[in-house]
């Protein structure tokens, strides 16, 4: 069975650090057999403010369909003014009601310039995900002092932090394999290989 993972980057700033951290997570997903990765970018999507008509409704419909088709989702947000970024909130607000994220396992990644890390943005993401019926994973990966952790080319300068960031990918796949994917195949039942309760 193929596992489809959609990721969303909540920063649209040129040269943003959230994308650098997310790239490590993407690299980790790409190493996993059977995982199809769909990284989504918010710049260029022209998401409408809630309640206003979309300039390109087809693009928004496609955005919703792509998220709806995911087995699991990874949301990566920078910490902006003690919370999630406005592009990330706008993306979630454009995922419909009921949300296309409902029922999806969601891995959380937060990136902050400050020393306390992305505590508030990851907690906000967790609360929003729970509110809309998504399943945020217990471990949210929060990166502090991000501008010292990566160089300008996006190389991670700290091996321990890199391992921790990559964990956001493994976590999601472990959850999907252990909790979401069916453990019993129909074929096994039909062949009588599964004992009845
Ligand atoms: C509007 C704005 C607000 C910010 N507020 C915070 C903050 O509250 N705490 C913090 O640690 N860093 C804050 N930052 C710095 C970001 O965390 C920093 O830019 C970091 O690199 C992640 O954002 P990026 O992915 O856009 O690069 C802020 C940056 C911007 C642009």
C-alpha cells in the first residue's frame, strides 16, 4: 500500500528557515519505500481571505483535493509573534468545513529564531488540528535559534537537531503504519488465514 504524505510550509518569506527544516523532513520521507511525498507551497496559490471569493477557484479546489487524498499531513510553521504564521492559518481556513484535514494524522514542525523555540505555534497548531478533527501527533518538533542551526544555504550545522527534525517524518509514518493502516487484509480473511474472534 502506498502512503501519501502532504506537507505544507507556513512561511512564504524568500530564503525562509521553515523550508530549510522541512527539506530535511522531505529528505527523510523520500528515503522511505512506499511513501509518496507531495510538498505544497503556499506562495503563488493566492489563497483568499475567509469569506472572499478566490481569484482562482480551481487552484483552491485542487489544493483541497490534494490534502483530502493524503494519508497523513505535516504542517510546518514559523513562530511569528507568539503564534502560527498568517499563511499557515489562511491555508487551514481554506481547507473547507468540514476540514479536509479531519481524520488525518498530522505531524507538527515549528521553527523559531528565538531561544524558547516554536512552542506557541506548535501548541496553536495542535489546538487547531484537534478542533477540526485532525489527529495531531504527541511529539511536535520545535526548532529554536533556527538562524544559528542552519547556514544561508540550508545546511544544518547541528547533528543532534538534524536528527530531531528528521524525526517528524518517521513519527508520522510510524503512526500511520501502527494505527491507521489495516493490519488484516481482505485476502487473508478470504483465504481463512485469520482466526475469527
Ligand atoms: C512577522 C514576524 C514575527 C516574528 N515573531 C517571532 C516570535 O514571536 N518569536 C520568535 O522566536 N521569532 C519570531 N520571528 C522570527 C522567525 O521565527 C524567524 O524569521 C525564523 O527564521 C522562522 O521564520 P521563517 O521560516 O520565515 O524564516 C518573527 C518573524 C516575523 C517575520
